[in-house]
C-alpha cells in the first residue's frame, strides 16, 4: 500500500512538472512577465520610492528641528549669611529658519528628480520591450526552423529510400546512394542543431523575462509575420524621437542640475536661529529672546558649488551626446528597416511554401525515371535554400521593425 502511494505521488509530481514545462507563452505574456519581474525595473521603481521620500522631506515646513537646551548648577551659600545651598537652572528653545527661499527651490529640485526617475523607468520599459520582442522573435524563428528542418529530413530520407530502391534495380550507381546517405545524415544533424538553437532561444527569453526555471515555456506561440505595409514615412518617425523618455529624462536632469546650483548658492547664505530662554538663580529670574547666525568665514559652500556646477556640465554633455547617439541610431534603424522590408518583398509566401510541395512531384518523376538523381538533388537543395532564406528574411524584417520601435519609442503596428 505504501509502495502504491509512493508511485502515485511520483507520477503526480512528474505529471505536474511535465505540465508546467510544456506550456506555451504568448508575446503578451512574455512582455507582462518581464515588466513585472525584471530586476532592473524593480530597482528603478525602488529608486522612485526614494525620490518620493526626498520630495516629502523637501516639503517639510522647516528643514531643521527645534533645539532644546537646559542647564543647571548647585551653589553653596556663604555660611555667614544664610547658609545652605541654592539651585540655578535655565531653559532655552531655539529654531533655525531659512530666509533665502531654499525650501521652494529644494521642492522644485526634488520634483524634477522624481519626474526624471519616472522617465528612466519608462525608458527601461522601452528597452525591455525591445529585448523581449527580440528574444521572442528569435525563439519563433528557431521554432519554425525546426519545422522546416523536419521537412528537410523527410525529403532527404524519402530520396534515400528511392535511391536505394533504384540502386537495387540497377538504375543508379552506388555513388548516388552514398550521396543520398550523406544528405540524409546532414539533414538529421541540422535538425539536432535547430533543436539546440531553439532551446538556447528559450533560455535567452527566460533570462530577459525573469521567468523561473519551473515556469520556463517549452514553446512560443505565433509566427513571424512582419505586417507593416510599405515603408513608414521617415519624417513622421523622426518626429516621434522627441517623445522618447530618455530624452525627457536627460532634459529634466539638466533642469534639475541647474536648479541644484541655485540651491547651493542659496544655502551659502547663513540661516538665523531665533530662540527664547528662561534663567533662574537665587536672586532673580530672566526671560528673553536670542538671535544667532553663523559667520561664513571658512565654509561658504565652495566645494558644494563646484560639485553642483560640474554635475550641471555633465548633464549638458550627456544630453548633447544623447541627441547625437539617437540621430545615429535612427539613421541606422531606418536604413535597416527599408532594406529588410524590400528584401522580404522579393519573396512570395505562397510560392515559397509551394517550393517544397513541388518536390513531391519531383520525387515521383525521379521514381518513374523521368529525371536523374543529380537533378532532383539540385532541385531539393534550391528549394530548401529558398525556404531558409525566406525564414531569415522574415526574422531580419521582424528585428528591423523591433529596432525601429525601440529607436522611436513607439509602435509601427
């Protein structure tokens, strides 16, 4: 009975593992999983929480806490007078105030920093979508390559069987049989390589999406169909560059750094402290006000000013460099998009699909002796090359579309 229970438990575990490892993943599921689980995005979202906390701090009415001071002393009285002892004590309460408008600038700096982090999150999401689409397209192409490789194996094995049959009948030579065997072995080897490539593509997709190994999909759903009709207008795509989140983040960083320079300049102005005190001794009680202010003799925020100006210059250089990089990326992406779509337009899917179907007729003609071994071998090779070239063109077009979407930050379809 115990052995039976253990066997049932084992088969249940195996079945559960098989079920979890054989599920298919759609592109939408891959994108949602990546946006939810990607470690870099999670880190940036925590940085946004930190920026929100900095904004909350900047909004405090007073940047410094009040200071409470107490003092006390015990003094022995002159024995010739009254004798005994008296206790003297005092209490002071003071508060530092900002008088140069630092609070409003500090709030503005914190708000710009929070907005910048928000655009950085959006930019990382843009890049992550591209990475997921790229990995997903590669997985789709590798899956279709397996299907095509299986068709090639069947064609080569059918040709090998026909060649052996004709060899036994004395219609072909042993050399032709050997060539058919080599082609069949080569086809099976390419199928194994295609399956390994598909496994690698699935693992790459797992790394991009952050999917656990227990949820690793065995297949991906869909097919490569770059359904962009014609080449998009170049100027329309270029206009979309202004909406890229990294450009907005860089511009906000320049503004934030500029205001940070103003903030440091204001912080160099000493803040006065206003307080009240109460002192009592054996003779009298004193109540009064006290005003204190530091003298900026040594520290006038020289280092902070220099650092703020350097960071402002860094932000400006980064913004200018980003503009040049985006222009170069756009030119490359648009050129690749035009080239890949034109190359894809040379193929007609119906013709490409029928190219392998026609080989069945050629096999029949070879079987009936209407064509020779080398003719059908060459025809098979040409048809197979066309199918693989069409698959490569599909993948290049898909990658070019994804790359243009990454560059512009928008969608082409």
